[in-house]
C-alpha cells in the first residue's frame, strides 16, 4: 500500500517538475529596445581574420555595415 501510494505521488509530481526544470535551464537574455537614432550598445565579434573587433572601434566613422552569415561554415 505504501509503495503504491509513493509510486502514485511520484508519477503525479513528474509532469509538474518538468516545466520547472526547463525554466531553470533557460539562459537570461537582456531585453533591450532601440529606436531609430539611438546609440547601439557596444559588443565584440570576431573579424574575418579571427581578430576581436568592437563596435566602439568604429565610433566616429560615417557608416558601419555588419554582415552576419548564418550557418556560413556548415553544410546547412
């Protein structure tokens, strides 16, 4: 009887624990909204020569173009 009760409690608690485990694994992301004319936040990326480049390195230049190639080094 005690084993059956414990098994029933375990089975009913399992679906409740699963969503909580997923919430704990989600990485925190900063929520930021920019409007036209706002200064973009500084960030660092790798250049095509594998050197670190910061957005602030280009401050004061007229135009900055950022190209992102999704899946550039994969077969997909």
